[in-house]
C-alpha cells in the first residue's frame, strides 16, 4: 500500500496541476496536465486520479475519451469555501502532520473556559448599554 498524507495535513506547495485541453481542426483532440507555477498553502481534504488522454469526436455518440496516463494528486484547500487545487506529491514543499490525524485541525476551534466566559461577560455588559423599546427589543442608537 502506498503511503498517503492524512486528511487535515497542512502543506505548502510551489506548483499545482490543472487539466489543459488541446484543440485540433476546431475539435477537442487531447487532454494534458499542465503545471501552474505559484506558491500556495492549505489543508489536504482528499485525493484524486487525474487522467491524460485522447479525445475523439464521433458525430452520433459525441466525444469519447481514451486515457493514456493516470496520475494521483492531492486536493488542497486554503479555506472553507475555496475550490480545491490539485497538487502532485512531488510538488509539496513543506508538510506538518497534525497531532490527531483523524481530525482536521480547522474543523474544530477549541477555546478555554476562561476565554469563553470572558467573551460572554463582555457581550452581556456591552448589550446592557443599548437602548430598548417598550417591549424590551433592541433599537438602533440615534446618531446625534
């Protein structure tokens, strides 16, 4: 079995990979993997196999894809809503294994009880100063 980096591993990479389609005579003819230079960092959220190959057009059936090469790449994201970037294992420049490889470090934020209590007390004191209407609802402060 191959050694893979666990999910949630923080990595930095100096290049990434994306699929590039080549056209010949106005039709799709080939799909290749293209290196995209540029530094990036993020967390591994999965892996996939990217395929290179030939694309042929058949007027009745549409396009047919014949794979010629299969490459494993990690999916790396830098935030919750970002699109994953495909990074080959040899493009990873730095990796930091998490203490608990079963959990992703940015999925759970832990706070101490003291910090949580301080924040709750601050918010409670802050909202006492806001004006309320006759039913006890908060209203906007009037700018003078």
